[in-house]
């Protein structure tokens, strides 16, 4: 097949589309990537790439966008400009068999590319990594109203007309169904560790406090202010928390920790995904924290990096979530909802500091973070498109829980 993958970010940044492009080339497909310059994390200052290149057998076209220096208005404008240029490239470019894209930026990109693909007679794969506008409403970024209802209607249109809709969990499948959406095919394929797993380790014999790590975006979705509350009540000799990354909430959290004299919460600057993974081996427990209700609309991919690095996980999330079920089923750590008493959360941290610091999840977590398992599922999916099975309307229910764990 001739497959075009569309996402604004690509190698040398660490994104899932890198792997999908390489896998499709290895399987004998002709792959084109429409992307932009590497600026997802501006603080890393990655070098610019040529407008056209070949990467592991895939043809890469980097669409011209405005220069960016951060996360402000220009980034939003570039998001829309990228959608327009990518859609035009598909409408006026060569014939393609399949167009694949993600839900970033939300709704608009998938809608435009669906229409462009249909104009050229191509099949369309919609990778729904998070569900909007539901997340925005949950976080208070958007109020329920005419605009949110319009976005839901447009997203429902995209899902009903896509050949395949891929989500990350059964929780997300439930939300898609609750919307009254009936995609031709609805599949759950979760993400995976972007890095190869480390060897088995047992880092729990050295002295000092247990080291907990939160790695990722220091933003509004993570409930990090409450996490700081928890560690502020823990004896610094028992456990410390490092927050690794950048984001909108970082400056306020740093000021609070400094002003309140919290001794066991520290901040580390954002680094590349490869550097972050190497740092994880220095810790005992990785933390995943989501705002209440957020589990229904996304699945935190940092979980897989922790597991591949050998870290047991403390997941602060509702017990009915797919994330909590995965951790409990494979005995990968401890889960707790945010609505338990603060003293109980403190006890959980203290207990993990004592009981889990020598544990390793490299083998027990492999069914979840395995790149090979994800590769097989993505190639199987594209294989059904190649044979025309992707148009069958009776496959959706068979693929519920498609992570097959």
C-alpha cells in the first residue's frame, strides 16, 4: 500500500509515529510522512531538518510553518496552518491508499484529513490518543455549550466515516460508544515504551530515602499540587519526590515548595525522552497521577517507560480505570483514587518506600510496554486495510479490548 502518516512531530523527536512508519516500511509498504520541524519541546532546541528526506525508507516532507519560540499564539497558529498544508498536500498530491493521523490538534486535524482522504479515494485511520472536547471541559478549559456540542458532533462525524478508529483503552471505547458513535471498526491498541527495556535490577539495598519520580508534562492534567501536599507530610528521611519535566504549572509549584520550605520535593529540568529514560534507573518508584475522571479520555503513556525502566508504579487514579486494572492484574505497583483521605495517601507512599524499592517490573510489565506486541497489532490493522477488510461493519465488537492482554 501507499500510506501517508500525518502528524506535526516526527523524528528526531520521540513519537509513536516513528515506529509506525518504520514498521510499515519493513512490511513492504510505501510510506510518506507529512510533518513539521522538531519543536514539540522548544527547550530542547533540536536542529532543523531538511524539507525533504528519507528516514529508514520512509519519505519525509516537512511542511513550512512559522518560527516558534515557545507555547504561545504562534504554536496555535502553526497547528491550524499545518492542518491546511497537510490537507492540501493530500488533495493535490499523488494517489494514496491510506491516510493515518492522530487527534492532535483535536478534532480539526482529523476532520480536514478525513475529507481530503475521501476526495482522493483513500482509506482513513483515526488514532484517537485523547478525547476532546471532554478533556477540555473536565479541566475547566472549555465550558459545555454550543462550541463543545459542535466539536462532539464533528468528531462523531469523523469516527463514523473513518475506516478504523484506534483508541488506547476500553475506557475510551466506552466514551466513544456513549456518544452514540458507531465507527466501521473500533480497535484498542495501547502505546508502548519508546525505549528498550533495561536489564533486571534491584536498586533497593542502598541507604537513604526511597526516591519517587514523576516524569512528564508539569501541567494542569496531573493534579501535581495535591501530590506535593502528600509528600509535604512524608518524612524526608523516608521518601523524596523528584518532578522531571517542564510545563505551565512548574513555576508555581517551584515557588510553593520554596516558600513553604518543603524539603523532599525537588525539580529537575526537562530532558529528551532518551535522557529521561536513563535517569529513571536511579529511582525506586514512578508516579502516574491523573485528575479525577481523566482516565476515561486518555491513558498515560509514561506508565510504559517506567515499567521498561524497571520502576514499580504508584498510580493515583480511579480503581475502575483500565490503568488501575493493568497495574493490579500484573502486580506492578499500587493504585489509589484521589478521593481517599490525605493520611491514607501518605501511608501508601510510606508503605511503598519500604516494600517496593527493591522491586523490578522489567519482566512482569513486559505484556504492557512491549513494542513487538504493538508492532504486531498495527501491522495486522494495516493488513486488513490492504485486503479490504477494514470496510466490514461487523468487526468492531470483536476488537473491543484489542490490547489482548
